[in-house]
């Protein structure tokens, strides 16, 4: 059984490991091989620990059968007010959503999206968006949840230009409803 809960600072190491594993399994052939090889779970953990301590909405999917002192994080998502300079087409932003390969297709992404939608609603956000790399093979997930492509932008990742697409849910209730229903 998996529990979705707000992340704790002690989850940061596991979150960093999930981040790196998800990028390495999702982006070969999309991002430079040497860039993916240099990703650091330790650096990512420091980033997420700062986010958790700073009040960013970080939610984890944790195996319920794991020791509470050593939670096994199998996925996570982060959300907050739209970042400045992000080309924000909405006031709330889901910044990340990653689930380990062995835990995909079990509804965890949907549950994590629901947690972020609830978090952003509690912050009085009216709508929400996220950026996804256009070549990400899992981008269908966002469309299936009712996200509408609203913008594209070219960014640099690992010294390479990549195109990203913004998916928007306006109003945010559309995302909350989509994550409640079984599709």
C-alpha cells in the first residue's frame, strides 16, 4: 500500500534518488548522455531539503509497509505559486512529478497530482500549469488528466536546446476532478 503525504526533511535523500532515477530512465536520447550521467542524487537532495524547509508543497508517495523512520519513497511531486520568469500561463505551478519505473501505472501520479491540486487550491490559486519536455514519452498523462497545451518554450538542459510544453488546468477544479475519477 502507498501513502501520499507531505514530505519531511528526512525524505530529501530519497526524493533526490527518485529524481535522478526518473531522469535517467525517461530522458535517454532526449537529453545528453553525459548530462544524465552527471546528475547527482546528493545535489538533488539538498535542493529538495531546502524546498521542504522553505514551505514549498512537496508530496511523496511512500510504501506504507516501510519503517516510518526509513520511509521508502517511490514518487514525489512539488507545487507552489508560479515561478517568476517561468512564462507562467497560470498562477499555480506543478514543478515536478516523478515516479520510479517499477511503481508507474498504479495511480500514484494521479494521486500526487491530486495532492498538488489540493495544495494549490489551499493557496487560493485559481488555475495551474506544468512544463513537460515535448519529447517526454509520458506527456500523454497530462492530456489524459485534462491538461490543455497552452505554450511552448525552448530551454537549455545540459547544453542542449529542448522544447517544453505548458499544460494548463483552468480552473484548477478541473485537475482536482480529473484526479478523483477513474479513467
